[in-house]
C-alpha cells in the first residue's frame, strides 16, 4: 500500500519568494537553498521510495538562527521538518513541498563529557560514532550503534527510538557502566534566544530532537573493565 504525501498549501506556495527572502535575512550567505537542483539531495531520507522537494532548505549555524527561523515559521503558519543526516528508514525526515526543511548538520560539536555521571552534552548534528570516538580513551562506547552509526546523528536517536546491536547485548547480560540513550533536556541556547514553550510549531516526527540546537545526551556507553549498575 502506497502512502500519499499531504496536499500542498497553495497559499503558502504563493508566498514562496517572500518566505525565501525572509529566511535569507535570518540565515545569510549559503544557509538557504532554494534552487531545484541544489535541493535534490534533500528530497528524501533513507526511505527512498518516497520523494518530494522541500519548498526551501535552511541550514542554520547558531541557536539564535534556529529560534528565529522557527519563530518566523510559527508566525507565518509554515510547516517545518527538521533533518539530521537523513538516514531514517521510517520517513522521519521526508520533506514537505510547502514546508521548510531545517537541516541541523552544522550543529556538530560535543560540548561536554561527564564520565562520573555518564552524561554527554552534544549538539544534534554529532554522529553516533563520534560520541564513541570521544569516550573510547576512557574505555567507554556509545551503545546505540545502528548500521548507519557512521552517518546518523544524535538528534534522531530518541526521535526514531533506535538502539542497535549493542543494546541487545546490554539488555541480555550484565555490563559495566551503561549510559542510557539520549534524553531531551530542552533548548540550551548559547544566546538569550529561547522560543516560548507555548509556541505550537508544526514539525515532523524527527522534531523531538532535531529542532533542539543543543541537547543533553545521557550516553549509552559501556566500559569493559568492571560490572556495575546501569
């Protein structure tokens, strides 16, 4: 059975040029992609049976830009679909033809690692494998390890409820020092730009994390040295 994409909003599409111009005023330079050929890489995610060009792609670099883009889209009634690496096999990052595709790939820094509390504060564009690489020197690894871990990003982990082979092992036998999968701690902006919690922004399934410019991940890491409580 095929899935039909939502009907496009002709009113939104009629304002496309104005919307693109407004977004470019928020994210200058090459941060807004509006050409058909340039948007082709964003027309689908890992669920390649379904394809649709977004109305426009926005690639912010700061939390202030994220907040301003979301605020503008909320005020204008424009749908937003956040996107990480686009590896989802569930259609979580499929674009909308009358919506903004908000790419979070530039948020790729690991802010802090707290081994004692098994917590890593990372941005949503950090790849799963990068977390393991960052903690390996202390004998830890990040347990949600899907086959796409070299490319998939932390933002989509809780949104997609993914785990990988290591968590199957974690669930079946005692392991040492487990840091559980990422939990959402809200927008931890480096500036004063915070969206009001009451703002009902229409987002896609991946929005649980990819809209958040910085997140706290209680990393699922396992040490090989001694067993302890999870």
